[in-house]
C-alpha cells in the first residue's frame, strides 16, 4: 500500500515537472517573437537621398513623405536578387520598395529594391519593332503563247 502511494506521488511529481518545462519553453518562444521587430514595406518615388546621413526619403502614396535610415546590413535588389550598389547610387525620382523595421520611432531600411517595370521578367528592355505588313505578291503573269513553229 505504501509502495502504491509512493508510486502515485512520483508519477504526479513527474507529470508536474513535464508540464512546467513545457510552459517555460512556450513562454521563451513568445518572448523571442516579441523581441523580433515586425517587418514592413513601403513603395514610392525617392524625393531625397543623403548618403552622408544614411537616409532615403520617399513620397509614399498613402502616407506622404517617409524618411528611412539605412541599416548597416542593408541589401539592394529586387525579386530575390541582390545587386552590388550603395545608397549613393540611388537617384531622386527612382521608384523603390523599401523593406524596413521600426526601432525607437526610427524606420530602419534593411532592403531597397528598384521598381523598374521595363526589367520585369518576360519584358524586354528595348521596345519591339512594329510589325511590317507583308507586301502582297505580284500577280502571276501568264506566259506568252509560244510562237508557231516556222518551216
């Protein structure tokens, strides 16, 4: 009887320990998710670039002017491509999509992608030449009748 009570107490204690460890692991996962900053993106035309200050300002359709601080780990490119360029290569008027996080009220740009419709997949950089209509073939001229044979 005492062995059964001890065994039951041991099983309950073991179950409690397992549940406690599971809750601790779940709490740690939630804390990690809370620490990771949420990713955002904005698309617009560049209105100002300050390479010395490391900022890019765009005119966002919905929110107006938005200024981003370029992160030290920034990548340039679009559609999964990474391009070797710097903030100094950006020009006022370029249309870009900026992927960023907010840190202490500051928008930190982590990826800057050019939006260039002429370089989309399947489109050619130069416009295709217009099709030239085919010239109709000249009508067949009947052959002249053979001259009668002379004797």
